[in-house]
């Protein structure tokens, strides 16, 4: 069968339209399949993530409970040991304080007694030295007064001899 130009162009147009329609239908179907698969994967992944979240949350809570219990036990044990050590050290410090206070008081009394005795002894010695010095000074004063009086008389006698009777 022989065809002319308009028939060939019509067949080419129909063939092109059919091809475009087929490509459109195939693209639409392919997009739907891809969306359905993505939705299925999204649901599967969401389920798996939710299951893992639940499992991990349970394990973390169990671990948290275990660790909290152990930490509280350690806290109580250390608190008890620290309190016992505090009481023991407080007792030893108090005993040491009382012992040192007693020794310091005894030393203070002993030194006070020695200082008082030394003060009395030195006061007695100073008073003895003052008495002796006062006696010597008085004796020297008397001697010097006597000599000055004698000198005074001698100077007056010499003046009378040289200058005559006044």
C-alpha cells in the first residue's frame, strides 16, 4: 500500500503522541511505585527506630537505676567512714588540746613562780646595793663637805694674808 506525504506525517504524529503518552504513563506509574516503596521503607525504618528507642530507653533506665543504687551505696559508705574519721580525729584533737593546755598552764605557773622569785631576789639585791651606795655617797659627801670647808678656810686665810683684813 502506498502512502502519501500527509499520511506519513499523520502516522509520525500519532506515533509521537503514543510514545509521549506511553512515557507519561510509565513515568507516572514509576513515580507511584517509588512513592509506595519509600513509604514502606519509611514505615519499616520508623518501626525499627521506635523499637530500638524503646530497647535503648529500657536499658539506659536499668543502667541508671543500677548506677544510682551503687552511687548511693558508695555515698553512704564514704559518709559513714568520713563521720567515723571525723569523730576519731575530733576526740584526738580534744585530748591533745587538753594535754597541751595542762602543760602550758603548768609551765606558766612554774615560770611565774621562778620570775617572782627572781624578782624578789633582784629587788633585795638592788635595795642592798642602793643602801650601800647611799651610805658611800653620804660618806663621800661628808668627806667632800669637810674638805671644801677646810679649803674655804684656807683660801680665806690666804686672802687675808695677802690682801689684809677686810
